[in-house]
């Protein structure tokens, strides 16, 4: 493998010398760490990372290669990729291409050979920071100046960068092929992961995906049984057109929000959101269902959260009472909402992701039951 030099610099001026991984060049983005031990391909292809560079805390990455079956979207949208040690010799019967070749092919700049433990501790203690990876400029002062000119995530609409351009039907082959579809679901694509669409199909739904700017009346004219608000990147408050769309759908059709969709639903209801110190990114986040006191191990990827009491207190909203249904046991942040007077609920985590536990699968059945009740 080419051992070309690379340099990672944080906005506070801290530098990390390493070697190039993937494409050559220079990229800027918010640096966040992901605590998953495996699943780097799913992480790379998650559109929610638009505007960010991902640090993998697990030290050896690339050992099982890349294959076409495990894509979570049509492309790679993250800004950069950071690992301790890259494995140049993938060993898996499904592997079709190495991680390095994959990143080069997709134009993603990465760095390997740095102390990711030190970097993660800095992000944990100081919070997520803007950073830059360069294989061209090795002057820390010069790179720090470039970081200072970058806009960050707050107030920036990143959904427009990842949403689909046209309406399409999800027809991916899955175990339910040939089975009758009980319900028609429209999914707003704010950066949707493919496994959300797969899970809906397996649950017995026909799935139509629409761009984020699709007017709510256009969606209602499709006569769906339910609406899913997908995951996506960045600041939910920077996507006012989605809030307008949700406002027109609430009370008309059952609504299920996931991750960014959860935050957008909260804003529509009149709640507020805020930016987390370093976000939740990984496949091992403990969440408690406040109605059962059951703890789920969940996959998460978000840098913003909903502002609300963390004890399940019922909130007054523009659409009646809203209940906090789930909380994160690490920091007590809000992980779920349920409306009392209209058919709508949401979760901050990813029920479609299966990092090992499938604890959150029941949420898709909950959505099916909601559509049954309002059919």
C-alpha cells in the first residue's frame, strides 16, 4: 500500500501525523467518533455523516473488505475517514474490493496510523471539533486557518445534499418477495438508510420514497397508510421545509420518525433541539423504554437531540400532549416521543440497524399496528 504522508489537524491546533488512506486531497468536516467494532461499510454509506469525518475507535479496520450487498445508500456522503490501523489484506468470502480501493474509487480522503485513542479522548473531553485531513499541506498553522473558515453544522441544510432527486418505489429483493403488501408507506428521504426500507418491506409494506422537498399535499394524494420521516445529517432546525411538510401531515396519517425524523417531529410539535457535546455514534448505546423499564441496546448516529425533561413527563405541544417514551441511559437525553391525541411517534436511535441485538425491531410492528388502527 502507498505510504503517502497525511496530516490531521483539529480546530484547536492539535496535529496528528499519519499516512494516507483512500483518495489524496484535503477535506474539512466535524470530527466524530464511532464506537462500533464492525460495520464500517454501513457507517461509510450512512448519509447522516454528511459534513462529518468519522473516527473508528476499534483499532483494526478493513479486515473483511467491502461488498455490494451492505450499502446503506447510493453513495458515500461523509467528508473523511480516520482509523488507527488499516488492514490491506481483507479476508472474507463476500469481499469484492479493499477498503482503501473503495475510498479511492469514491473520492473519500482518509488517514491511518494515528493514535485514535488520544483523538477520541480529546473529542470526549473537549467536544466534537472541526478538523482537516490533508495529503498536500503539512503546515499546522495554514491548516488551522482553513478550518476557521469552514461553516460547521449549525444552521446548515445538509438534507438537500443527500436526499433523492426523484420519487421511486423500493423494490429491493428481500425475504418478503411475492407476499401481498398490507399497507402503503411513503418515506421522506432526508438521507434514508436502505435498511429502513428493507424493514418496512419485510413488515408487509409497499414503500414509496420521496425527496425531502416533496409537498405534503402531493404525499397525501398518493393515499398512503402511513408516513416515515427518515434519518439524515446535520441540524434539524436548518430544514424548515420538512417542518412545514410534517405540519400538513400530522393528524392526517400515522407518522413514524427515525433519528433526524424524530428531531423534525419534535420541532413541528413545538419542542426544541440542541447540539450534543460529541454526539452518539455507535452500535452499543443503552436506551430505556420508560413504559416497560426494559433496556434496549441500540445503534445511534446523531449530533443533535431534543430538549425536554428526561423523566417521561408529558409535554404540552401544538398538537396536544406529548410523552417522552425512551431515554438514553448514558446521558439521560430524550430517545423517544409519542403523541397522545394524534397517531405519531418517533425514536432518536436506529431500529433498522442490527449491530448484534435486534432489540428495537418491535418499533416497525408498532407502526404497523398504528396504521391498522387508522386504516
